[in-house]
């Protein structure tokens, strides 16, 4: 490595290449800004705050900027479910109909893109394991094509918000046919929303109250919630997208809520900060314990971080790309199984784990390097029916291309060319 060593054993010169590589993405108008954080071996080695949380107001990104983290919510929901597993209140092979009669006697589409009335009976009930591994047969409108995509949107509303109560939403979801037989394949879906509401029913407290009491507050994640109170809104990053007609960035921020919503989406509803999420990621990296508080047993975390997808299931493209080349999926997180094969879309040691969010947020914990990487942006992608089928062509991709640059430069600063 060239240059002096910085905190965490990084090369100082290597770390300096990260903001230098990301700033041109802002200058080109592809993204409003970044907050990135690198933590390694007990130290925060680098925090970058680049660009603007509010472009029009020229309000800069700061370390405590609040971001909608979308599907980075999912690992937190999965930890909540595993807490109940350790308490003996549920098992991975339990049918969810034990607590959710809405999902009894489900039908399955003969063809996932075919007519809604061409179905067969589900061969078995959805299990807790199916929910945690996205093998339930449930769907998202934006990950589906054909009539089922439109049916999801009509029955449930947008994945970014619904007027339905949790019970109404579960009842509506239970009327829709599954896209695949339970256990058949990974199909990204509302499964983690269902898992969150299952946590609430099993615990008897409601989902938000459970994660607040058992995960967020004990970890000191005081800025993490399903809404942004008025006194914090000046710290909130605006959500932007590239308008395909003007090729310019536009503000598409979601409206603020007057209080915590009744529908708290365990699959994607949280707002958080880099330092808040670092606490959760460090707990995961440290085998379920942080600062003297144990959240999960080491063996439960190990189970969470093991690939559960079969070889055949990993052959199926995800979001139109061969996503599972070199990685798999455990209980709520993806895990790198072959760094060389996975390197075409990022960087990480074998066993590294994490999960991204739809607005471009991303995190990864690397046990081999004792490292957490956090990358926060607010770049809206289309989430309407069939959107996943056109992601690669639907918008200017300069903003999304910045993530692998951040990943590869981070490992290069450790002297590792991955």
C-alpha cells in the first residue's frame, strides 16, 4: 500500500481516492450527494459527506443526515423474528397460518406472468423460513410481470405507502394468488412486511413497538423510526430521481407523516442515519452482541449468515441480472460465497453480508476484515408494476454505478484488489 496508514489499517492515500471518485458523480448531476462511513477493527476510519441533502436549498450532507433506507429495514425485521425463535415462540418450519389465517388455502399461478384465474392449489403453507428467504411465492408489483403485477398494485397500493391497516393489507394480500409454490424459488416480495406483522402478532406488542423496545432503543438508534418528527426534518435528505424526459434531477420526496404510521413496513419503511445503522451492523458483525448487550446468540447470527438458496435457485436472475453469481441469501441478508465470481458487481471477502435499499442505500459487514461499510444516497428508482424488468434501461445509471466504485476503492485502500 502507498502512503501512511490511517485509522483501521487503511492506506491514507487509498482512502483519499474515495471522495475524489464520488464527487464527479455529484458534479455530473447524477446524484445529489453521499454519506459514506467505514468502520474497521473498533475504529471509524472515514466518513465522507459529499454534496447536498437539499439541492435547491444548498443544504449540505452531514454525518447525521437522515435517509430513507428502504430494504435495509429487512435485516432488522429478520433479527426481530429470530429473537422470537430463540424464545421458542416460533420456528423456521412453522406455517405462518398458525398466526395468520389470511394465508390459508392459497392458490398458485400456473404461469407467474399468466392469467390470474389459471391457478393450482398451493402444495403446502408458507413457512417462516419461506418469508425470511423470499421463497414464499409472494411478490412485489415491481418485481413481477403480467396481470399479477397490476393486481398487487390495485389490491395493496404503492409499496411506498398504503392507506390500509396492517390487518386490511394482510387480508387483501391473502386474496391474491402466489406467483410460485412456497419454497420453489427466490422471488423478491412483500414477505418481510408479512414477517414484521407476524412478529407483532406473535409478540403481542405490534411490530414497531417490538423493534423499538428490543432492537432500536437498546442499540442507541435514536434517529431510526418509520417517520421523521418535525424537529428532525431539516436533517432529512430529499429523495431525487433523474427525470427521463428532461434528463435532469428532480425532487420526488415522499410526504412527511404527522406521527408514526399504523402501517409500519418491515420490508422497507425505516428512516435512519449512518451512525445509527452502524450500531446494528456492528452488532451483527460481532455475533449478536454490542456494548455488553446480547441481542441474538452467536449460533443464530451464524445461521442468519449462511446461504440457504439451492444451486438451482441461484441460477434464476434477480432484477434481470445474474445477482447470485458468487453470493447467496441467508435469513434476511445476502452473503458472499465466492468473492472472485461476485467481484463483477462489487467487492467483499467470503462471508461478507448485508442488504441494499431501493433508494441506493447499501451496507456490508465483512467478518474477515472486521469491517462495516455504509453507503447512503437518495436516488429513487421506479417501483411501479413491472419496473424491475426495465431497471437497466429506465434511467441514467451514473448514480448506481458509483457504489461498486466505493466498494472496490475501499478494499484497494486495504491493499486488496478484489
